[in-house]
């Protein structure tokens, strides 16, 4: 293996050393690149994390999960939106939310066989059993949970298509509920959320 020791080669090495950036220049360039990277990856949103929930059920047992999740997330500093559609709308309806039922048929956690649960009036019996358990355990009612969550800043949205479909009046919903919300708005909200849940 031969090494070129000619004067021209030595001059090229000297020129290369002179053209090489100094350590200070390299450090400045690294700092500049780090700033550019931070600017490119920073979405500019320093706000709280966002939770979006879609609530579709209107039975007594299924009214609780979105309300508990929403209020708990709000307590942890989340920006929370709950979009209620179809039977889930009854949870936001001031009158209907007070008479939500617990289905006794097809519910594996209700201690009643399906044959017995199908008898007339059994939904009222199982609902009364659950309401007694709620009272005995000093658990908040649906109305209390909803009002607490609204006070904590949770936004409850009522699906406009479902309002029209079921013939509800917008004045029948709890104060603080946002009515007239369409699916497009709900989807945009979900797309912006850090966490999305369907209940």
C-alpha cells in the first residue's frame, strides 16, 4: 500500500483542514438543527390532554360508565367531551334520566334467569333492586353525576339527528348540555382527542 507524499497531496490535506468547520461552528450548527427539529415536531398545543367519549346506551347500568369516566378524567385535568347519541341521549334528558331502567333479559350480571326476566314487570323489579343498591352504597345518582361533571367543565353533547329522530325538545335537556351537535363535529372532536372511548 503506497501513500501519496507529493507536495500536491500535502496541499490538498492542508486545504481540507482549513475548509473544515471549527468546533464552535459545529456546536452552533447542532444547536440550530435542534431548534429546527423542535419547531417541526411541536404542534404548538401546550393545553391539557383531551378525552372524547361516545355514549350510545340509555339503561341505568350503562348511564354510569361515561359519567364516571368523564368526571374522573376532568378531575385529572383532561379536557373532556361526551357525545350522546341514540338511547344514550336519555341520560341527558332531564325527565327520562330519572326513569332509566335496568334490563333483566340478556344481562349476565342480573341475578334473574332469562325465563323469569322476560315476565312482565321484571325490568321494574331489577331496576328497583339496582336503585336500592345505589342508595344503600351512597352512590351518586345519574343526575348528581351529570351535574358534577358539568360543573367540572365536561362538555356533554346531544346528537341533533337523534333529537330530531326521537322528537325530543332541546329545552328538555339539563342546563349545560350542548344541543344541535352533528356527527361531523363529534368526529372532528374525536380526531383531536388523545383518548377516544365508545361506551
